[in-house]
C-alpha cells in the first residue's frame, strides 16, 4: 500500500523585487490561492494594523486576513508591502478618521470667526 497522498508542501512563493521601489518582498499564497506581496521581516501586533490589512500565516504557509475582532492583544500579523512601499501612495487606512477630518474641515469652513481658533502662542514657530 503506497502513500496516495502527497505530503503537504509548503506553499511558499519566495521573494521577488517590488516593480515600483525595487525592494524585496515576500510573495505568499492566500487561502484563496491568490498571491499577495508581504513586507518581509515585519510582524506588528495585529491590533496596531487596520483590520482588513492584518495577514496571518497558516500552518501550510498560506496567509489569510486575520478576522478575529477584537484581535488578541498578543497576535502578530503581517502587512502588505504596498503599505510600506515608498513608491506607492498610502491607501486610506482609517476611513472613519478620514471622514471625521472631512467633517471637521467643513465645520471650520462654516465658522466665520474673525479670529483663528487658537492663539498665536500655540502655533509652532514657522521661522
Ligand atoms: Zn515597493
């Protein structure tokens, strides 16, 4: 009786050079067998990374987005190279903060105060 099943092979994609910045990045298979390009050697705590950008490694080497909410406080994750790539614009990582900033900007525009909201002493010296 021979073994009919192959040993589960590590589904590692290896390292490739980012076509935009030229730095090396890890090419890793996702749970859905798509490729994702991850920043090498960076494993931040999951709760410090926006939820949809937390990748965790599975036992077979593939990765998936870490969907546990709230995240375990000690869970480490990986991030896509595109978040760290100096040659790509940073995506909107915290959409609710962007919305709040836009709302505050509109609120400031509506205010027609004759004086600025802060005293001059609070502004850094522009010199
Ligand atoms: Zn890059």
